[in-house]
């Protein structure tokens, strides 16, 4: 059975084909202008989901990068403070050895005691170092100072607390130092030790036996710097991984969302040709009829 094909049927089919080709041409022109694969979610729901997941990973990775930078600044501040503490303690150690000289008179010993008092204040100031308004030797405590100025000095930090930064989905790094472990607490603190040494000198007592205690504190400071160095290495390694992942995610995002300019131009030229062919075919199908001349 043959279907009847009228001029109207041919006209409608030609127009439908022309509109389809014109729509495709408009879409390619838009893509050539923006180079966006996905103008709206309906263009490719699967790619849209992948793009959203990639963007979420990029945002998280960027936050980890900021955490790494902030953690690095914390560790640098801690290392610098402990470096200063190391220098002060070495001076205290030298004075302790000097004070052991039995030939020193009371005036000389009093002079050493005054120096010890000054160095003790410097040490207390170092132990109360802050970074961005936070004590770097007091854990998560928000106290005005990590160590009180009274004798014996009180440690105001929160026992067992730390300041940490998340550097990846499953890794955190401690960025502060344990003030209680390094400087001691209360009657066993280095501040009480040095203060007692100064008072002993004024009383004419030999302080040579305290040299061992000074060395113990020096070792605590050195060990504290070593721990900080270890954390700095971890942060540097994490920073490299973070930078590499950022480049990988950016390339992945571009692959999902962006079009290749050369490919788009080629498709656009091909579609322009198809559109011109459709126009020519439509012009032949929609020939003038006798009714056109009678209007």
C-alpha cells in the first residue's frame, strides 16, 4: 500500500529538517563562544554530577592547602621561639659555670644573679610567645599567657590539648609545641630553677650542682625543636602532594567542563555545511505553486 505524499507533507518535513539543523547550529555557536560542554544540567546529567564532585574535591583541597600554609607559619613561630630559648639557656649555662668559680666575690656573684634574673624574664617572655593572638606553648587554651609571672610560675595551658591542622582527608599535623614538657610547670619549671639559682648566688650558695638541671632543660628545648622539624617535613611533603592534586583536579575539571576549540570549530563548520544543504533542499521542495501567483 502506497502512502500519499502531498506537497504539504513535503513542506512540513522540509521545514522540520531545517529547524533541526538550525537548532544544532545555534547550539554549536553557543559552545564555540563559551567553550562550555555543560551550559545547563540537562545537557549531560552524568557529566554534571562528575563536575560537581570534582569541584567539591577542589574546594576541599584548597582548604587543605590553606591549612598547610597556616600550619607552616605556626611551626615557624614555634621553631623561632625555641631557637631564642636555646640561646638564652646557653647564656644561663655559661653564667652557671662562671658562678662556680670559687674566686668570685659577693659583688661578682650579685652581678651574675642580676643577669640570671634578666635572662629568666627573657625566657618567660619567649615561653609566652603568641602567633595570631594565640599562645604557641599553651595548647588550645585561650589564657592571656601560657605561663604566669609569679614565682613559681603557673602553666595556664590546657593539659593534653594540642593545636592541629588537617592537611588531607585522613591526616592532621600538630603545629604547636608542648610548653609544659619543654619549660616545666610550677616548682619544677625552668623559671623557678633560674630564679632559685639567682637567689642562691645572692645568699652565697654554690650553684654548680644546678648545671645538670640547666642541661636537662636545654635538652627539652632541643627535643622540642626536633619534633617541630619533623612536623615541618610532614607539612612540606603534604604541600607537594596538595599542589600536585590541585593540578590533577584542575585538569580533570577542564576535561569535564571545557571543550577543545579546534574540535568545536570543526563541528561548527560541518554543521554550517549541513544547514546550507538543508536550506538548498528546502528551497527546492518549497517551489512556488499556482496558488502563490493567484494570491
